[in-house]
């Protein structure tokens, strides 16, 4: 089983100078690479106050110049906000810079503020995502493309940048709600499960995904990916105590942003008490306990798990110690699963 290092929006605005934040995250990349992580996963948002965060394409391009062979992933790019012609050529460019180490994770997003800023609406996200990805695949695989859809139009377009990987980089499609899981299944792509769903909900959604794949004539992909909140220490009580403040701050802000969407089942879990989140969604404990919890996702068919190892206001030295501990005590065991 492969393991990704997940970087999301967790740095609180003005708590760290932006230049220092970049230097810290570059240092985290190097430590994660040396610790043995397989993939470095960079999230995507705009106007995500109170968090401050950098955009994925320039960051991943810079990280591609670092030594090593760690794969680089958007985890996830909010495709409904973007123009697919631009994304297709940016991805092709980045894939060459990475020499084929790029993975394109895509998602709908959940914030009305972002939709407003980019001239679209929340209700259009699913349709825009499906049409945009359809056009991108055409641009990557066809010599001349004519596409006239509801949202995007090109006539006789001859693509000027093709990906390094053929026919195109691996695609992960994120889903939290049942409708999103069905959409991924209808399109036949690799399912990428977000950080919010509890274990039993994921088990049910995998069945839904497989049923939808079969109904639409798609084989079950050989890969499934999940991202989890994670904290490892000498024992569960110590891990919980050390992680508590960061977890509370992060999920209070995410709940205020509407991270749970309109799904009441998700809303109950995400806005519930911290202990419920710990029990149902997070991986927390000693190295042995963390490996055991990851193995349960392997048993559901997941081939990669991306772990978030740092949280709001976590000192850099603690982040690096956490990476080192996971590299020494957790990754070797997970790689053997």
C-alpha cells in the first residue's frame, strides 16, 4: 500500500510569514521524501481565509526540481472553477516538468464564495466538472477537437501541449456525498475518498461505487485512494492530547466554511464532537495502532492513503519530528500491507 503526504489549508493567516511558510513547506517536502512517502499531495482553494495557502501548479513545478522520485499530486484541483483548455495545457506542461510523476486529483469544491469569484454557481459544479474533464481528455488525445457543450466551446482546436504520460496522467476523482460517488462511478474513474466520511459510510459508498461502475459498463479500477487526518505518538492518549488543539481549530473553521455541504449524514459527523470524529474518521494512536487502522482501509480495497501530519499552529519542529516518526515506525509496515 502506498502512502501520500497531504498538504492542505491549515496555516492560519498572519501566524507565519508567507515566505517562512513556503520555506517550512519546502523543508517538509524534503523530509517526507527522505522518510519514504510515495506521493506529495497539494490541495487547492481560493480566498480560504483564515488560512493562507499557495496554488498547486507553481508549487508542484518547483518541487519537481527537487531530487528524488516522489510522485506529485493535486489533491484536489477544483476543476469546476477553471477553464479546461487552460487546465489541460497547464497539466501537460507540468507533466513534462515532472517527467511523468504527476497525478491529477480533481474535485468539485464546496464553497459558494469560490464559485461566485469565478462566475459560476454551486448547482453547476457537477455538470461543469464532467464536461470540463471530457474536453480535457479530448485535448490530450485527439489531433483536432471540436466541442460545443453547455459551458465550454472550441472549434477545430489543435492542442499545443500533450502530456508526458500517455494518454494522460492518472486521474483521481474526489467524492464525499453519495451523488458524487455515483458520478465518479458513471464516468469510470479512480475514486478518491475525502477526509470526512466515517468508516462505515465509506464501506457503503464503495458498494455504491462498484454498483454504479457495473451499471455503466466500467470495470473496477485497480486503485482506490483515501485521505485521512492522522496523528501518531507513543500511545493513543498522548496522540489525542497533542493533536486536539489543531484538530479542533481546523474543523471549527471547516464547519464554518460549509465543508459538510448539504449532506445531513456528513454534517452530523463533521460538526459533531471531537471524540466522534476521532472514532469515526481520524487515524490516531501509537505506530502499531495507526498501522492497524490503515490496514482496515486496505481491506476495503484502498491502494493508497494520503495522511495529513500537521495542523493549525503546529510548530515546524513538531511537524518534522512527526514526519520522522511516521517514516521510521509506520511507513515500512504500511508498505508491506
